[in-house]
C-alpha cells in the first residue's frame, strides 16, 4: 500500500512538472535579438571573451563560508533544546564542532583563508 502510494505521488509530481514546463514553453512570449545573447555583467558591456578562468581560492572561500553557515543552521536548533538532550546531546554537538574545527584548521593550513 505505501509503495503504491509512493509511486503514484512520484509519477504525479513528475507529470505535473513536465506539463507545467511544456505549458510555459508554449505560452511564454519570445523575442530573439543579439543583445539578449550577450553576457551581462553589472551593466557594463563585456570586452573580449565572456568565459574566463577564476582562481580556485575564490571557490574554496565560498565553500568554507557555506560550511560554517550550515554549521550555524545546525547549532541553532540544538541550542533551543539543549537542556532536554542531556549529556549525550552535548557530546554529539561537541563532536560535531570538533570535526568542523578540524576542517577549519585544514583549510587554514592549506592557505584557503588567505586573500591574495
């Protein structure tokens, strides 16, 4: 019974997305011109190629930001129910923080936090 319901909901969701996407493509207004095909960056016209390589340091910095942003998101619910979790909850969060501090130490050691 549960598997049948799961398959029905999954297929209905897939069908709904396909129908809505097709309907949007059929009834949306279209206009084609060269200006729409240009890369746009802060209102300044691009010169030369629009594809360029970026230093991997920017990517690492963004990933580290997301990692610590997610850490904050996980720590807030824990802080709300801290008293009801007891010592086991405290140990699990301390282990979580330990792993994150190890990740920060690794990134610091590799120089990912240096902005050059």
